[in-house]
């Protein structure tokens, strides 16, 4: 039992160390030895948990995907329906990216040309944004003339842009920056008087956002 | 003279081949031999022009920067002032990314973690967007309550998002996608009756965009 706990803890620190090294150096230059050293374990211990660097990257992406699912599920019951959930979810994603190196590295890995793989995290995010817009449209909360189809590209592109720019400069992930985005876009997106707040919903664990 | 022309042509095909290989494989895995073969020259000829892979990447980015400057300068005299220039410039950037592998690879190189370097292309683009918004504000063409400071993050993030997503799926660079972005954003951004068109300005060489 104690041994199993220790194994779990080692696995977790390896994922974290790998995320740090991938985010700093990129996937291809990152070395297994740097990662195991950073985690404070031997190369042998690393290989007990992960067959190779690719498996480690996979584990980083899986953990990031779990966190992303938690973030998007945690905002679903917002007053204000799907459109408020969308607003709150972007704050959740950006604070996830700012605070959690595994989330940041997970998105970064998906964006790397050299890994070839398509970014499942970005695909999940894109589908979630489209899903929220579709629901908001059904709820009658989108402004006249705005549809899921017409609004989704701008929202997906902007949030991916914040994510990518935030990988090099954390200022891009700040509440203030996201707030300025919603201040600009929400009046165009939301049916007037639906009471959707452009303010920060913060992390999924936090209370419902204060209405602005 | 003939020799000089041939040298120039070789240099140009090396830059193009490097751009293709960087865009396909990423900077770190890309090999000098793959690039010289793609350009149809020997490794020796490659090294006559470029000291190493880093110098090749630099040349790709420099050529992309020249094209980007041409695009942003080519839209400056639009009727509708700086805000129309901003709209037209985004179409120009996206068609540059779609049609010119050197532009696409140049932006891609700037985004790669493993190269460490900051993306000068993105920085130039960001400054240009801010500059256009500042001018539009002075020209009185921004809607009430909208300023350069409040609008710039959303615009920079969205265009970077289109660029990044377009690197994996060219659909993101299509006129239709950019049009849906401006259809959504422009009514919020522009002072009413300024006659700014959300339509495609196309390449900087094309005529002024049709008014929508």
C-alpha cells in the first residue's frame, strides 16, 4: 500500500517534471535524463512508469485534458445559462494555463509542429465553445443576427490566441486581458438584458461570478 | 552576372525548401540534408549560402517579415482610414499565410518553444494592430466606449489564433472565416456610419474592397 502510494507520487512528479521541461525546451530537445533529474528519480525509475518520452508527453496531455474537462464542467450550472458558462469557462481555461504547468505544457505540446499529432486539447476546447454557443442560441440568449456558426470562429480563434500568446507572456492570461475581450465582445454577442456578466468567473471551484 | 543570378536563385530555392521542411517537421527535427535535397543542391552549396540551420531559419523569418511589411503597407491608403486598413490587413495576412509557405513557416518558427527566440513577426503584427487602432481612435472611427487599449488584446489574440489554427488547417485562413470574424466584431468596434467594410480587401495588390 505504502509502496503503491510512493509509485503514484513518483508518477505524478515525473509528469510534472516532464511538463516543466517540455514547456521550457519543447518536446524534441527535452531529454529523459533532464526530466528524471528534475523529478529526483533515476532513469530506471522513469522507465518503470513511462516507456519513452512520447508516453510521458501523452501522460501530460491526458492530465491536462482531465483538468480542462473539470474546468468546462465546473462552469456549466451558471445562472445566465450557456453563454455565461462560456464566459466563465474562458476565465477558467486562462487561469488553468497560468497556474498549472501541466495544462500549459499540454496545450504547448499539441501546438508543436515537430510532434505532428493534432492537438486534442484544442479540439476539445473548440467543440466546447461551439457547444456552448449552440445551447445559448437555443436558450435565446444570442443577439439578433448572431448564430453559433457566425460567432464560433472568432471565439475559438481569440481564445487559442490568448493561450498561445500566454505561453510566452503570462500577461496574456490575466483576468484583465480576458475581461477586456469580453467587454468588447459580449455586447455584440448577447441578447440585451440577458444579464450575462463579462466579469471573471475565476476557477471552477469558486462561487458564481459577481455581476458587473 | 549570370553566376550572380544563379547564386541568387539557389539562395531563394534554399529559403523556400527550408520553409517547407520547417513547416512540415518543425525546426529541431529538420535536417540540412533534407533541405538541400529539396532545393536540388549539395550540402556544400547550402553551406556556401548559409552557415547553419539557424541561419536558414533566420532567412526564412526575414523574408516573411518583408512580405508582412509589404502587406501592412499595401493597405494603408484605404478609404475608411486606419480601421479599414486594419480589416484589409487581416485579409492580407491570412492570404499571405495561406499562399506563401515562407510566411507560414516564418510565423511557425516564431511559435516554436524549442527555438526559444521570441517571434518578431508576431511582435510586428501586434504593434501594427495597436498602431492602426490608435490611428482609428484619433480619426474618430472607433465606437463610443471603445479605445485602442480595450480593443487591441481581442484583435491581436484573434488574429494570432487564426494564424496558429491555420498552420494545421487552412480552412482557418479562408476569407469566409475572417469575414465571419469581422461581421461579428466590426459593428461593435466602429462608430456607426463610418462606412467601414467587413469584406475582403484581398491581397495588398488588389483594388479597394467592395463596400458591404
